[in-house]
């Protein structure tokens, strides 16, 4: 099971989570192309090792374990996965 970034990240993109991720599975990072135009950050579900570091680092509480995403933000599970299929 992966972690998922949800709605509170939209427009915020604090990127604290990218700094603590031990496997660099959160993108785009501030130094990558597309960071400025991305609406939010995304966690690669295939690369995420479920370490929980990003959850603690997120200042807007936007990151949840996949099975704990609030109902109103369940669409973000697919949104994160789809970002890495393109």
C-alpha cells in the first residue's frame, strides 16, 4: 500500500515531503521541470515504501495511507497513480 497526496496540497506544494522521502518517489520536486505548473505533488505508488516520513513532514496534512484517505478525497488515489502512467 502506498501513501497518497490529496487536496490540501493543491496550490500549496510545500515540498517538505520531497526532502524527507528516502526513495525519492514524490514529484515534481522544486528543482524539476514542471514544478511551477503542477497543481500538486504526487507519490509514485510503485516506488513508495510506506515509511511514513512524508506524512509527518507535510504541513497541511495532505498525505494519507491509501486505506485511510478520507472519502471526499478518494479520487486522489487514482490521480496520484495516473500521474506516473503518463
